């Protein structure tokens, strides 16, 4: 489509991070670092993107704010704000940390919303969870979009060679979303007091801080972040957790700068 009148300005990212430590149902295990992970990633992208982007929007949703309705409304508002002004090199980054589950019947991935009740989960009712359908409002915005998930089973968003997964990745690829997830679809996502974060978030923060800049050009790209986290997280978790990224056929062909190296 023709470039809008805003062409010539610096690329602008919109950053939305969500983290859930505590859930409305006390039967759902509380997490120690999800909110801190979301806050840290948001701050890292703001700080390390200086000189690359002019941040357009930066928003943190935490605990009781992380519901399906709130998530949908947030993305609808973002779509309305960006639709007339976006450029192809602009970047939308969505980071979510908390519990993730896979429906055993459909093999679909869900991010657990704050208000999910265990009885609904056990009955296969996921209306309180965030699914891929709740991202698709952004699909018509013609810019780069990156979904980053630090949850158990987050790789179920993407296809696994070991499973015939009816994951959302087909729609994700059609809508030109990029994704980076903390673990494979059949793995848990680990956190530990000695790290102060989840294993994936710890490694992601290191990557954005410049350790992923293997080319030495002062830029940290998405490909370098993927490579770094896929090497660092398995070492940190002794092979129990393995980050994944998609679409496989697209990632080697594009360069998405994410941060300035040290």
C-alpha cells in the first residue's frame, strides 16, 4: 500500500507486556517473577532501542489487569491508534509471562488469564484464557509484529516435529507475526530465585544487553536473540527447556533490529 504521510520519521515500536504472578483462584500455583519479567523486558526494550526507534507506546498489564477482555480491548485500542499512521518498519512487541496450557483435545495453546478458575480448566473451558484469536485484531496493521511468550508449553504456539499440533501457527504465519517462545510445547518454563527471573527472560535480557551481538556491529537483531536464547536457556536448565522461534522459513531471511549493543 502507499506509504502514509508520516514516511521519513524514525521507526516506532509499540510495546505491551503482561505478567501474572497471582491468580483469582488460589488453587492456581502462584509464580514469583512473571510481573518482574514483564517489567524488566519492557524497560530493556525502552532503554536498548534508543537510537533505533522512537517508542510510540509502552504499556504494562499485571495480575488482575491480565484478562481476556482487557487484552482484547488493549489491542483494539492499539489497532485504532496505529492503523492510519503505521509504517512497514514500525514494530509491535507483545510479551507475556505467566502460566500457559495446552488443551489436550485441540492441542491449542492458551495463556492463562488472571480470572481462570481451576474447575473451568478441568472441564476444558478456556474462555478466561488468551488464545491466538485474541491477537488477530492486529493482523491488518502493515508492520512487523513479534510475540514473545515466557510460559510453560509456549512452543505449542508453533508446530513441533514430534507432534501433529493444530496450533495457531498457520494463522500466525498468514498474518505475518513472528514469535519467540520460552519452551517447546511439551516443556515447562522454569524460574529460580538465583536467577531473579524465569530462565528464558534472564537469557532474553542478556541478549538485549548486547551479549547476543555476535557480529560486533553494535546491533542486536531478532536472529541473534533467537540464537542466543536457544543456546543459553538449555544450558541454564540442563536441557529441560528449549526456546523455539517461528516462522522457520522467514526468520533467516529478515533482519529485525531490537536493541543497541554495548
